[in-house]
C-alpha cells in the first residue's frame, strides 16, 4: 500500500512537472470607440482535469486596483451589482467557442468601461502550476470620425474627367489611422472603386484595377484630410450614385489592423451624357437637290454660251454689211468720175 501511494504521488508530480496552465488574452492595449462593440478572447492551455474549463471575468480601473466581478461562464450570480443589469440585458455576455476558449462581449462600450480586464480560470489541476489569470488593457475613445464629401456635378459629358473629393478626419487622441474608400452604387449593387490606407497603400476594385494601372484613375491626396479621386474619360458605364467611406483603424500586436469605426456618406448621383455624333441623313433628298443644281448650272451655262455666240454673230454681220456699204460707195464714185 505504501508503495502504491508513493507511485501515485510520483506520477502526479511528474504529470504536473510536464504541464503548467497557461491563460492568454490579446496583448493589448486595445483601443475601441465609444458606442461600438468590443470582443476580448481568452483561452487556457496545458491544464489537467475536465476538458471544458470555466472562466471568470473581472475589471480593474488600474492594473493592481480593486477587482469588480463582471461575468462568469458557470455562475449566473457572479456579476457585481454595477454590472448585473447590463449582463441581464445582454449588453455584456460571454460566448464559448471551444472547451478551453471563450470571448467576453460588450455590445456598446462606454467611456467608463476603460480599464484592465482580467480573465481567470478556476483550477482543475492536480497540482497548482502556471498562471491562472491574464490581463489586457482596454482604452475607450470618443467617436470623432467625420466624413464630409463634396457633391460632384450631377451631369458630365462623356469623355470628360470627374473629380470626387472627400474629407476624412478624426481627433488624434490615441494613435489611430484612417482610410478612405470610394464606391459607385447602381440599384442595390455597390462596387468599390479604390481604397487608400491605412498604411498608405492603394487597393482597387476588380473592375477598376486595369484602369488604375493605365492612369485612368488617379488618387490625389490633399491636406487636412482632403482626398481626391480623379476618373478620366468618363464613359456611360461610369454613371451611378457615388459614395465615400471613412474608416478609423488601430494596430494591435498579433491581430494586425483592427477596424474600430466607419462612416459612409453619399456623394451624389452622376449621369453621363454621350457626345453628339455626326448624324448621317438619308442621301436621296441630297441627291435630288444636287441633280437639280447640276441641271440648273448646265442650263445657265448653255444660255450664257448661246448669248455669247449670238452677240458675236450679230457683230460679224454688222461688220460685213459695213464693208459692203463701203465698197458700193467706192464703185459709185468711180463710175461718176469724168
């Protein structure tokens, strides 16, 4: 019996030495906008005991301050009175993804929700080893994102250039980044033209990629949050309802770029009128008129020639008559000379 206890103790010791509980949350700090949803994941690894683990969430105003109980995955009476109503309404909830992974959800975060969030897992291990809780800082900023587009001309001639101007700004309270997206909407279908940011890169919609590469679409960054998109040589297929969307981003370690706020504003509907083509009418009337004019010119020309010929003939006859009269007079004189 003594040998059995010794072996069991040794086995538990060896098992605990091979594993140590690890609780992890996002590295943070997390920056979120007031009124927007917040999700914080928590998972546990290298544990012993049941495969399905329990989780408890607490909130601290500072890293080492007093804990306030928020919600538990297994105890419905866990919440502090200051959170009980929000938990009951579903504004704050916990969602299980796997036996060892859950997510704390806040439907509409408040400025007062800023602080340190602690995920804790009650021990099920044979031997206490590792960490049983982890913290992440949540920073909540007010919504200062503003999108102010300039209304484009309602009608533009085919082949002309269209400039789409949009102003996207926010107050730089914490390090956040902006992007701007132009899109065109036809009916219920919206198609992205171009996105600029948040890293200063450009992403085009599939239908506009070749056109952008050939210089038919140009991005003109301005000052004070003004961005301009120039579409050259507008075609009939370019008409539609144009929109401008501004997005505020934050960069988090391990999760890369996180969208924290967006706003879309309608710029206006642009119609494209075709250029006036050269209209080719029925040639039959033109042929008739041309034939008539040719006949008219022929008649006038013949009359002119006739007139010239008649005048010349009359003149010639008169000259001959004059010469004959001269001859007659001469003969008469010769006949009466003594």
